[in-house]
C-alpha cells in the first residue's frame, strides 16, 4: 500500500464559485496531484460558505487530501 498527501488551496466566493485553486503541497505523485486538481474542477460550484467566514466577499481554504492506494496482489 502506498499513500500520498496533497494540500489544496482554493478561494470561493459567497455563492460557492471557485475563484482560484492551486496545489501548495505535492504528494510526489503526478497522478495523485492531477486527481486532486480534477476533484476541485469537477466539484464546482461548492456549497455557499457561512457569511461570517467571508472576507471581502470570499474565503480562502487549505484542504489536506490524503490518498491511500492499495496495489493488486
């Protein structure tokens, strides 16, 4: 079994639209890194954040993404 950890930074507006996203920590595996970026692209729009979290109309979030990959025997 192998594992990977990414950290994804993304900014969303009051309606849950993703304004910006980037990997701020790579897993060291290009396929896992791309899967993380594809996840945020496909998840849009996200749920609206609570109003108290917004600063100047948006909120910045850093999300860890942990992968645990089992290889077939």
